[in-house]
């Protein structure tokens, strides 16, 4: 493969104008397709195959799609919200010293609701007095506002006029808030915070490379790759459901690996120029050696990301495939477009103070001292490193999973204000009611539901059971159960389990089929489905990645130590994320609006993506160690020299990647921020501790056995020459022949 990439790098430099125009054409074509395909991203997602999702389908069949949408809570959507007319909710809490049961106060509330009903674009406002949407202590009421068009199409004037009604109520002494529909939180894919990550990456590149021209190239190629990936995601959203979080994850990964991969090749290219190689020869060798590592590392990330498809949850599969495609584009750009751009720069990228490859600058001196410390005391360093990572991982024992709620939104948002006001006046359970669907195809649903409601009201953690609501044919009825706790509380989860435990007896006695849905029910269902799929996912992803590393390094122990190091990184990542987003440590620093459970699907995303990224650093660092070993260096010497040459660029790449991820932490999204933080923390631990400390120590202890491979397996495995040893020998022979 090294020879193939050597030729590709040289060809790309020679045909640099053709390559550059080709990539610009690809960007234009994909961008045009995205702009003309009527693409749109979903703010909600569905989890097919779970009881809560099936209950939503039955609700839609028995009561209509609009009723199903209204019963769905949090990010779980019943039907396509881009085509269903939106519904908003206004909540009014009476001024101090009065209740909505007072005639004058009730009349004033009616005036505000009438004003809302008169807003252009509003087709109806429910009556809280007839619908009985009044707080148990009569301190507040809420009304649902039906709009004429989907949320995305609601005119700004309609939004402004409804906000004016809320403001008028507040000025009159009421507590008022509005949420849902056009007032729901929007996921901001890009904000000013992300640009800070790019600037930080540029600063690191300038320091690492010592040249503004050289530093700009990885940024340019990464932005082009991200542009193609983002446009592609928009384009496919015209044919399949794509969540906004999918685009955010692809942007984070594409930007981070795009910069890193270009940095690895560019760093090797400039070192070859410093040795006196011509730009054409240097680019061929750089792409043939560092480019081989990039291809293998990128392939590992692609496999790990695409492996999300085996979980069996469609939106996770789409998310994984989108991330994988974006990373694949970053790899292709690094081995084709980057050499082309290097051709335009010519010899101007040669370091001003070129030195021999074995000379030490300040950074190499520091790396050498650190490498000698680690390899000189491997046992002590190994024990201290593992103890430190284990300490950071301790909060993982308190990990709780759930779905995001409006209670985690910024305090200035409509969604958060309405959530808090409803929790204060109605009770926390009103923000996450459980919907119990009683299905009786032969009729008699009302009577059966009344019996079931009475039994459910006797369960612990129940604040209120609403009277059953039957459909027109009395073939189904809804029993709304209000828990005493919030939608993500442990008490509410216990209540869901209790209802489902009572279900067999209730179904037998009433002759009906009972379904349970709602946010808490969805949390349990998603967790169960992910728990069932996780072993298969881990076996597939880690298994395939280990096979790749086995082929790359021709060693049994190196892939195993890499996987163990990854598990340490994952534990530390979860621990840090739990401490910040669940326990609230440093919450103000990281702009955490409210603590709560972590995303139900975050573990599988984190494991898949972080494994691929961690293997990046394993490949780039250990490949230099193996390169020295292949060239005959003694085991400890190979570790030390490989560490000296690889640590600086690996450390720079990690700092760049962490900068990009941390920038997304401050983007304002309660969905993206925890994932970005977890990825950033995981990369930081993996690069600084696992790859810079633990792996060199382990490789030192293993000695020559680190590279042991059974002879029969050595004969079977293909020789991909990731270190470019065969390529180097061939070029040396050609040079010697030319000299003679």
C-alpha cells in the first residue's frame, strides 16, 4: 500500500491543478444537490421496535397522528413534524394572592387566551376550564395553541404576536411562558464558539510547524472536507430522516480528523524537505509512509463509526454512516488534495533552519527526556498512570442515562421557562406524563380504562390519574398518569416498571391490551435496546479494528494493549462527563444549564467514535516504534526513538482535536455539548496518559515480545507495509543504482 500511496502523492503533486479543480467540482456538485433537493433536518427522532414507539403508532391509528404527536414528550416524535401543523402551549400562573378559580382572575386569563386566539396564524386555543388543564391548587392553567402550519413555517409575525401576549400577562403581574412548536429550542449547528476551535487549531499548527503558510493548509483542507460532508448530509436528508445531531457530530469529527490527518502528512513532508529531498520526492515518501498510517487510522474510525448501524436504531445508524463518510472524505483529501496544495507551495515549506533528521530541537529534547523517564521506570509509571485514570473514572459508577428534557435548556429559552413554571405550579410530573393506552378492538374501552385507572392510582409515586379519554368508537382509551417526580427521575422510572408489572393481570381481567409510553417509558425502552445491542456492537467494532491493527503492526500484543488502553480512556471520559453534567462539578465553567442523566445513546456513540480516534494515535505513535524495530533497533531503543519522533505531532494533533471538541461544548446545544465534552475528555486522557505514558511503558516491559507473531499467522497476513519499510528500501536501491 505504501508504494501505491507513494505514486498517488507524486501524481497529485504533478497534476495539482486537475486535483484542485476536481475537488472544487465535487464540492459544487454536492452543494448544488443539497440546495435543490428540498432537504431538511429533524429536531426529533424515533426509536422503532420499542414498546413506547409502538404505543405511539397505535395512538396514531386509534386517535389520529396529531394526538400521537401531542402525547410524545422530549425528542421523541410521533410523526413528521415538518408536515404536521404545530402546537404550542401557553401557561399562566395567577398573580400572588389569587387563583384562577377566582372569577376576576379567570376572566383576566380568558382575555389573554382570547388575544392569543386572535393572532393571525392561530387556528384555535383550548379552553383550560372545560379541558380541566388547571393546576391542582388552582394556581395556574395552561392552554394548547393550534397553529395553521408546521413549526418551521410559522411566520415571524405570529411568533412575535404570541410573545407579546406572554409579555402583556407578565406586565399584569402574571407568571407566563410559552413553549412548543416554533418556540421549541432549535439546535444551532454552528455558532461563534466553533470558530474559536478553528483559531485554536491554527495557533497550535503555527507553533508546531513554525510557518503560517504550512499551518493554513490543514485548516483549508479540513474545511473543504467538512463542506463536502455537510452538503452530503443535507442532500441525503431529502430521502431519509437525518437528525440535527448527526450533522453536528459529522462536523466535529470531520474538522478534527481533517486537520490531524493533514498535519501528520505535512509534518513528515517538511522533515523530508529538511533532509534535502525535492518536493516531488518528499511528497511521495510522506504520503507513502505517514499517508499509510492516515489510511489505516481513518479506516479504523470509519469502521467504528459505521458500526453504529448494527445497534438497530435508525437515527444512530444514519449518524454513524454520516460520520464515517465525512472521515473517509477527510482521508481522501489528505492523500490527494494536500499533495496538490504542497505542489503549489513548492520549496517554500522547507523549514528555514533545516537540520539533519536526527538533530534535536527543544521539543525533541523534552520528548527525549520524557521518553527516557517512562522507559527507565516503566513499572512505576504504569501503576501511577493506571491509578490516575481509574480515579477520574470513579464517577462512572453513578452513571444514569435518559433523554434530554426542556429542563436542561438555557434559562433564557421559552422551553426552559415553561418547563420550570409548569413544574412549580402543576408539579414536576406534568412535564413528563405517562400515557397508558388501553386497546379494546371489540369495544368497551371506557369501562376497562376506568377500572385500570383506579388500579394505577393505588401505585406509589403517582400524583394524579386523569379520567380516561376514549376514542369515537370506544375501541381505545387513554389514561394519563402524572408521576410525583420529573420525567428523568428514578421515581418515575420505578413507576413505569410498576405499571408494566401490573399489566398482565389488568389485561387478563379487562380483556384489553395495555401500552405504556411517555418520556420515562422511552428512557427505559431505549436503554434496554441499547444494552441488548451493545455486546454485538463492541464485538464487531473492536474485533474488526483489532484485525486491522494486527495486519498493520504484525503483532498480537500491540492490538491488545491498544484496546485495553482504549477502555481506560472510555472509563475516564464517562467519569469526567458524569462529574460535570450529572453531578454539576464545574457546571458554570462548561455552561451546564441543569444537571441530569446523560443521553441514553451517548455511550454507544462515544464508544464507537472514541475507539476509532484513540486508534489514530496508536497507529501514528506505534508505527514509528515499529519502523525503528523493523530497521533493526533494540526494543527499548525502538520505543524511545519512535516516541521522540512521534510524540510531538501526536500531542499537537490531540490538542487540535480537543480544541475542536471543546468549542462545540459552548455551542449551546444540550444534545451536542455532552457528547463533545466526552469526546474531548476521552481524547485528552488517551493522548496525554494512555499513549504518552502507558503505551511506552508497556512496550518497554514487553520488549521484543511486543512484536511476536506466530509464523503461520505471519505467512497468512497480508503485508501492507504501513511503516513504508519496503518502499524505503526500494527507493534506496534505486538511488544507489542511479549513483552508480
